[in-house]
C-alpha cells in the first residue's frame, strides 16, 4: 500500500474519541493485569460484542499505537506494509512500547510481525472475530508466548450496569430492588447482551450483524461455494437450539456429500462464535466424538431473530442463557445422557465436578423427570449435590442422599 494512504488511515482512526460513558467489561481486570507480562494478549469474540471498545478502554489507560484492520481502505494492506506502519507510528506519535491491533486476522501473515514485536519486548494486544485463524497462526509462531481472552456479549451484571442499576449485596433480598432485577432479567432473557442491540432494539442491526458473520467471516473468508446449503445448515442449527443434532442426519437432509462437510461447516460457525456445539459426556473419547451434539447460540436476541419457534418456548432461551454464562466462566462443558438426561455437567481435569439442570417452570408435570435426570448424573459422578435453575422458583430437595438446590437463573447469574 501507498505509505501516505496508510498514514491518513492511522491519523483518522487515532483522532476518533471514544465515548466516556461506556461500561467497564468484567474481563477488563484480566486484560489490564496482563499489561506487564511478556505475552501477546489475544482478545477474541463474536463480531460486535465490544472488543474494539475494550481495546479502547485499555488504550485510554495505557496509551499506545492503534490500528483497526476492519477498514475497507486497508483491503490491500499486506505483510510487507507492517514495517511502513511502524515507521508511521514513530513519525506521528514518537516512541511507544504498546501496540493495539483490531481485527488483525484480516492480514495474511500478521503473526510474523507480531512475533518480531514480541521478540523486541514490545507489548502487543490483538483482537479478532475468528478463533481458528487466531489460534492456528499464534500456535505456529507464538507458541507459549500469548494469552487468550474471550469476550462475550454483556453478562447479566454488565447488563444491569448498562441500565444504570446499582447492584449491592442486599439487592436480591430487598423486595423493591428484587422486583426491578427480575424485570431487567426478563428483558435480558429475550433481548440478550449484544451492546448495540441492547441500546437500540433495532432488528435491522441483528440482520446486518448476522449477514456480516455469515458472509464476511465465513463464506468469503473460507471460500465456501455452496452458500445455499451452508445457510440452510445455519437455519437448521439455530432452530435446533438446545436440542441434539446428528451430522449424518443433516448430511442427508441437506444432500451434502459427507458428514465431514457438515462437521467442517459447524467448525467454521464455532470459529466465528455464532453457534456452539456441546458434546455428550462419555468416558470413551471415541464415543464422545461420534455422539450427537447439542446446539447453542452466542446470544438470545440472535437466536430469537433467526429462529422460528422461540416466542413461546422461553425454556430454550433460558437454557441457552445458562450455557453462554458457563462458557463465559470458561467451564469445560458436556451434557449427560444415559437413561435420563442432565443438561450440563462441568469437567475439571479428569473429574466431573458439577451437574446442572435447567427448567423454566419446575412443576408437577416435569418435576419427576428433571429431578431424575439430575440424580442420575449425581450418582454417576459421585456428586453430593446438584442444581436446578428455573425462571423464578426456589427450594431445596433432599433425595437418595443427594441435595438438590432449586434457584432462579437471575440469582445464579449474580453470584460471583
């Protein structure tokens, strides 16, 4: 690229001021704590979840060089242009040891330049919306030299802060504030936590976001030719929210060449953070790999917008919300299914340490089934207690020597 054109873009992007009323994300502390370590910090997450804002907040406290590569004017930027970019930074802003690069995976070979900066003991923050490209490229050139942080849409705590609700230790016990929290939770359950959508409630925004993920992050980037089949698979996945799917069944339904193609499509969806697959737990790794998977979506607003059946099935949205929160907490997750089923089991090392059931309305019709599924998991993994998360019910059950805690999801979300 022409160096003067790069200089103009750098100047334009760096003169833009960030709004002062943006909320501090919960991962800010983790990102900030890494400022003095020698690792490259990799911030990844779904498109438009707030990565650029977070980088901006860190940069405000720790000023450094910045460039966002998700700018159409940089479409011809190549690996060899990085040296010129460095020289422009020095010319415009003098010496600085911190670099911030947004959506850097758009530039082929970027990791080589970042590796050089790392070797020169510079501090580098990079962001991207493609997990695979970031991890593959970093794994090749920066093994053991990077720290990954995943950013999700707003947590419920962040959602409350966004709505100017001050949460304190007594909030969940005082009748008036408790009622407010429950109203906010209903909004959060239906509308999710994508920052811009939470602010505007504009469904056109969800449409544009979805199309950018599908076309820019997947179809174009990976050169997928069968657009029709891929989009049908996405629709099928989202409309199977919290249900089991079979790669082989999808292959037949969409008339694709093999179940491997289906797996590759899902890999790309997971890499873009739009859709996640949850495996069934099995002590046999082979059986686990070949078992059916359950489907979840990055955000409830996106799931509701793209799905056809969720307006009356709030149970699926509640379960999806719990899944995303567990992912946010970096839990290693599975579902458990033998005679009965348990929605989530959490693995730590070689052991299952937690079992969670999600039930929107815990009532006489489903009580026996939900408890039985959880008990089977507790007995299988020798756990003393489990949890059933509901929309707004709370009790404690003791059965077969096990303790089962029933509590509202909104209360569980506010626990540290």
